[in-house]
C-alpha cells in the first residue's frame, strides 16, 4: 500500500523534501513508519523520535494504524524548543496592539524589528479616484489561519535569521485611519533580512490568505476582488 509522508519545519530542512511516498506491505503503525523513515533518512535519527505525527490531519500515537492512501505528517511540537522563534498569526475583531505583539516576539537575542501596517484609506487615488467612509473585512478564518502559518514557514525557509513573526488581520467594519493588517519580523540585527521578510509576508498574505474587503463610500458599497489566482506552489506542502 502507498503512504504519503509530509515533512515540516526542521524535518523538511534535514531531508530536503516536503513529501515522500512509501510503498509498504501489510498493516503498519505510526511507530513502524518512523523506523522506515529513519532507515531512508538517517539524518533524522536524533529528532524523529520526538516528532509529532498526524494521520489525515488528526494527531496520532505510535500505535495508531495507517491505512492505504493515508497522509502522515511529521513535525516538531507546535510549541517548544524546536521552533526557531515565536510565531503569532490571528484573525481578530479587536484593535491591533503593536507593543503587545512586539513583546510576544521579542527574545533576549532580539535587536531589530521590522513592522508593516496596512491602513484604511479615506481616499484612493490609484486608478479611478474615490472616497471611502469605511472598509468591511471578511475572512474564511480556519483556512486563513492555516495560510498565515504557511506564510510564516515560507519566511523562515527564505530568511533563517528571522526570529519572531507576527501576521494579524482585522475583520469587521473599520474606519479610515485604522490599522487593518500587520506583519512583523524580528531578528538579532537589522541586516539579517527582516525588511525583505516583512515585505514578502504582506505580499504573500494578499495572494493566498482568504480575506476580502468591501469598500463603503458615498455611492454605496462594493466588494473588492483581487486578480491573483493561486498556483500549485501556493498549496501547503
């Protein structure tokens, strides 16, 4: 039977793979699957025993059976020492508190933080000029949070020196001058990619995180659609 194994975080870095197919005969458990993975990837010998396993997106123990066609994910504990740094991603109706977020991201080694904040404009001059009295944001929250996590993983893969990452999107009706989205990246020094990482974060959020906005103005209200269509690489590995 065929089993797809997904590698995340440091396991993906060590193997150089996001996914791999294993052909096995007969029944197999998660614990036995770990041994097969180690045999193929001895570089995981030290870290795989402590990795968390999930079968088809449900957490699994070592004695959990795996069936033909199942998808087994292997990743470090969601919180704890295996994480390179703190990660915050949330959809909220509350005001975005910059100082509180930075406090969540700051480590003893942190010496730089780059923050991008998107604001609600009262006037839009790009394209046809128009006045906005409010914006209403809506999100497909479960998927949006998963995609925020994906964006954070992509940032860490490209800029390993980044320590903390925050991705926050407000939803609901917001008045002009109100922060609507925030991307923050921290690192030991300013020349370690935090500027580029923050720019990448907001660009990717606009591409793959399912959030929409309605422009409300004197002439009525209109939902604003983007023109980006997700590519195969935009799916979570």
